C-alpha cells in the first residue's frame, strides 16, 4: 500500500513584515472545490484585506494533476508560485494554503513579497502536525 502525508488539523500563523500583516492559514481539503470554497470563505470574511493569495495540492503530492495557485493582485509570480513551491517540497497532500495580507504602507518589492509569502507557508508547516493517508 502506498500513502502520503496529509495535515492532521488546520493551522494559522501570523507575521508582521514592514507594517504589513500576513496571516497564513493551512487547511486540510480533499477536493479542489473544497479548497476553492475555503478561499472564497476567507474573501467574504475579510473583504478589507488587501490580498488573499493561495495555493493548494489535492491528492498525492507527487502528482501535479490537482494543484493551483493565485497571486490575487500581487505582482505576477511573487505570491502563489512561492507558496505552491513550498507546499510541493513539503511532501504533504490534500491541503490549501491561504495568506491574507493587510497592507501596512511599505512596499516590499518582488523579492520581499516572495520571501514573505513563501516564508509564511514554511512557518505554518512547521506548526502543523501531519498524519499518513493510505491511497
């Protein structure tokens, strides 16, 4: 039997980088529709947030058939792709990551954004327990 690691529970971490607040949430999901519903729910719950950038992997993390990401208005490639890259290297499947940003007035630049969004997912993964799922 083959299996892979999945989140055991949801996790939320928070960072303030140059006055911008970044709240990263990891949530276990089993379908892309479930991941998109979670993202939509955060958009509705926090409409005043500047961005809700996201990435998800549904199913086995070694497969690339059910993955997705979005920069949600940040410069192209500075949020969703770094978040997805961290998820893909974590070895975990069946999860969605959403990083909600409340802009603090200081621009971070493309490198700063990439580090902030990817770093938020890394921080959340460190705090998240996992369990094995058998296919």
